[in-house]
C-alpha cells in the first residue's frame, strides 16, 4: 500500500471554538504539512480544487508549486482537478509547468467536483456536466500525448495545429479519475485504461465498492490488462488515540460538531454530500473515517483493501480543525504505527 495526504484546504471556523485562521496562515499550514509528509515518508501529497463554499483551494497549481519548491521526492497530486469547468488548454499548460518545476512528480486526479455551485460560477450547464467532463478530459489527454493537434468539439473553439507548452517533464503525467457517486467516471477511466480514485469519504462501503466493481469489469471489457487497473481510496478524516474509548472521549464533540457544521440541507438526499454517520460511534464502526486506536485503523484500511483491492490510501489530517502541530503529530504516529503494518499486509507495485 502507498499513502498520500490530501487537503481540500477547508477554511471554516473551528467546529468547537469558532476560531478562524487567516487565509495566509491556512495556506502556509498546508504547505508546511506537505513538507512534513515528505520527511515522514509519505508517497504523495494532494490538494483539492473548490470554487464555492468555505475553501481556499481555487488555485491548486499555485499551492502545489509552493510545495514543489520545498520538497524533492514526494509526488504532487490533485484531489480533484475539476476539468469539467476548466479550459483543457490551460490545464495542460499549468500542470505541465508544475511537472517541469517538480521534475516529473505531478499526477492529476480529474473529476466533475463536489460543489454544486461551480457550474453556475463558470457559466456552464450542470445538466451537461458529464458531457463536459468527457470532452474536456479527452482533449487534455491529446494535448499531453500529441503535438500539432487538430480538434473540434462542442464546448470550446476548435484547435488547429496546436502544441501546448511547456511539454510535460517526461511524457504525459498519469491521470486518475475521481469517483464519488456516479458510474460515469469509472466508465471513462476504464475506457482509457486509466486508474480510478474513489472518494471513500462519506457513504457506506458498499456504495464505493459498486463503483470499483464497475470499473474493473469495464476495464477488462475494453481490452486492458486487469493487472493495470489501479485503484486509490480516500477517507473521511484521520484521528488517532491510544484506545477506542480515548478516541470517543477525545474526539466526540469535535467530530459531531464538524458534521453539524458541514451539513448542507439544500443537498439533503443527494448521495455524496452529507454523511449518514452523524455520531462518532457510527463513524468508527461503519464509516470511512479513520478514527480510533492504531489497530482499529489498521483493521479498517485492510477491510477496505479486502473489498477495493486498492493500491493507494489517501488520508486527511486537517478535516476537523486540528492545529499544524497536531496534524504533523498525527501524520508521524500514522507513519510509525499504522503504515508499516498496512504496507506489509497489502503490498503494492504502484510507483515502483
């Protein structure tokens, strides 16, 4: 198993104290935690992209560029690049530039995004989101793999003899397809022989297993070698304590206050927006959140692996308003007490 750290750079008041860091301090924290993740041996660091709501991740290339300047080894990913609302030419240029700066450490996770408001913000029809996603991804794919591209589509002006610059550092970066609720992303990933990154953040395990099973079935049906059907899985936040009882006592108010804070009543009933795991006891028992003792977390990740057969596990340490020091302490404890066991029990050849 490989491990990455993900931040979607939330910027809401602390769910219990109400304190709110300045944007500058919050962004500096994200970079500092990324630097610590490299030092602690994590394989990747990912920054999300949000254009609505209490987030500071509207420009992930800028944040990842700052991290690239302070690291030398760790892979730099997105989570996700909202390609459905972006110009593929600009995506090709921006991330190829980042790939050059980082000397080939960039991988994209593309998706339609988890915020319902960004299609209106960019003047796009949300009803066409999957058409936008498919066309724009397939153009991005050509721009990175070909030169002198001629192209015509529905959602942007035609291209004639176009070569985007800079070119990627050492061939097209790997592109994962982020998947949370719909079979459309697994289908697109399978069609092109790309890896799948399931959100595994809010819903019960069976909902994500359905997406992964569809992906693996269709991957082989499209004629790709099933050995190359790589899968990654997210998590809804990481909180570690010595025992189950200490985890409940220490984090119950924090977890449940965060659930109340992030609840979106206008999206009630839409899969993937509000967690059904409202209490910390429910989250520990059945949710994708990694909360509890080290052994509980090991067992949960290996339980995911038994169903998902995933190569990469994403963890998030800033989901509940922990300080920079607390986040780094959590990362260190995970790296020392949890990751070695999971790596041994669920080995992966990804990135080797």
